[in-house]
């Protein structure tokens, strides 16, 4: 997102719900119907009944005005797990799975991540960038104002760096969601290194990581910690190196097999472990104790046609902090809509609307180490907001299928509907 800080006065807000960054799952109804945003940030909440004079003074300053027309106001969603840098769709794999083939079986036969790698490598970089731009703008229209975006379909020194540089270029455009790029070179071991996996890891450590740090291409590093892809030991070695280089750590863990990836994330001091459909009680405890965020991706469970949903209720009872994310990618979750994820979280993970809204905003911010800066309505936070045509929070996950905000405000700027 480029830097054009805006001031704005939002009036006639029907209800404003504030997820509290340091109190998991608490979402407060604010006693104010007017919001003053200054230089792209939330400055002050005002109530027209008791603070009419202050509001009038702000009006006289000639600030841009936004009439919220009794809408419900929430922070924009923070989607802390996505893979938008890909070229071609993989609808044929979706068909194959629905006809009974298995995700890992398709992957072993050269499909999956490796098929996305082939199409990305063959793509015209300008066309690839145009497609990624379009996807990122679609996130905004769906109410997502912050997007974590992973590399991981390049899987060569050249194409991993190309993926991250492309994100950096798009980040300078406007309007664009706030981007948090993540290095996911450890998404898979490319076929040419299958007989010598160490060689791929050496390239990550010696040829990709130093460039990523030098050029500021990523805030976090991630690995697909799954017995069929990377062992616990390989994950630990790679992520320790990335952490030493100054990156925050995230892990894809416990999606298909329960193998201790959650506990490893806790031990590594990772910000989050993501997926966790198969996490066991010991893993939950380890993550709660370490304060590792549980990033849950019910879109991929749904999209892969799997039966086991992440144990959200158990995680909440144990005191864990959840982030909800789309996992948007061409293979296991071709879903960009956070409202749809909230529907899955309530209907299938049995979270309440409040819990789900907190996890999709303040929880996502925690998973990006940005609590209090985004995903909340505290003074000083980014003025990234959505106006919804609802009277109550429960209508958000309840409205399913084509659920978009009436207005999106990014850094204090009201975006046009076509964007
Ligand atoms: O988060 N799990 C690993 N990566 C992606 C899927 C990648 C793909 O199938 O293209 C995920 O689900
Ligand atoms: Fe993922």
C-alpha cells in the first residue's frame, strides 16, 4: 500500500464493533456514531448526542466526509495466510478430487504445487504481475485490507525472488491492501533436487535468504512442515536459519498428518502455526504456553472435501488465540472471501460470530506481529475499515454466497466501488 495518509470524518454510523487487540474474542459495541480519522489513522470516536460541538468543529475544517448511513462498522479483515502469486488455475485438480483422487496423490503425480511452479516459470512476468494485482484488488472489494502473501510457487532462486519482488512492486501501487510478504521457498523440494534435498536447502539459505533480507522482500519465513513434504528436522533447521536472519516464523503444520508441527512452531518461537486440523492435545498446550497463534484455514478443509475440521472449540477452551484466514491458493483453497471463511468458522468450527470476527481482525494482526496497528479500532491504529449493510454482527457470517461490504476505507480513504 502506498503512503497517502488521509483524514476523514465518518458520520451516522449505525453500530461500530471494536475487536480488542489484547483480549481474545472480545468485540465491544462502541457508544459513538462518528469517527475522526487523521492522516490515515484512527484519531477519535465521537458521539453526536453528547459531542455535537466537537463534531461541528471538525466539519468546519472541511474534512472529507463519509455518511455511513446507519451501517455496521468493523475494521477491515486481516488475512494472515494467502498464496496469491501464482499464474494458472488448477480447476482440473478440483474436478479430480471430487471424483475421488487424493490431494497428496495428485501432488506425487506431478500436479499440485509443482504444476503451479511450472506455469509460473513459463509465465510472462508482466502478465503474472497483472494477475496478482487483480487478485489483491479483489481482496479489497471483499473487505480484506491487510493480506499476508507468500511466495512458494517459484521454487528456484530466480523465481522465488521474482515472486517477492513482484509483491514489493505491487505494494507501492494504490489502492492496494497492506501487504505482508512471506518467503515460502520451503513449500516443496523441486524435482531436480529430489535426490539431493540438502542442495535446495543450501540454495534457500545461501542464495535466497540473504537477498530477501538485503532487499527487504519479506517479513516472515514459512515452511510446509508435513511428513510428505518436509520433516520436522528439516523444518527446524531451515526456520532457525531464517529466524537468525531476522525474519519472523510461520509454519504450515498438522494439516494432513499429526506429526508435531504445532509443538515445533511453539519451540521455534513462531508467530503462528497454520492449518492444524490434526493437532493433538500436547500440541495445543505447547502452542498456548508459547503464545503461538493458531491460524485456522477452514476454506482449505472445505475445498479439499475433507472431514476433519480444526478443533477451534478445544483451542478456545485451552486459552489459545485464533486467526482465521482464507489460505487463498490455486490448489487447496481457491477462496478469497473472508465473509465466507467466517461462515465456515461459525457453521463448521462452531465459533460464535464474535469469536470469528475477532479472529479475522485482531487475531490476524497478532499472527503478523501487528496487534494494535491493524485489525482493531483503537486510536492510533490504521483507519482500515468496512461498512456493512447489517444491524448485527451475526448477520455477517449468516449472509453467505455473495457477501461484500458496502464501503471499504483504506488508510482513511474511501475506495470507489469499482476498486
Ligand atoms: O496452504 N499446504 C501447502 N500449501 C497450500 C496449498 C498449496 C497448493 O496446493 O498449491 C496450502 O494449503
Ligand atoms: Fe497455505
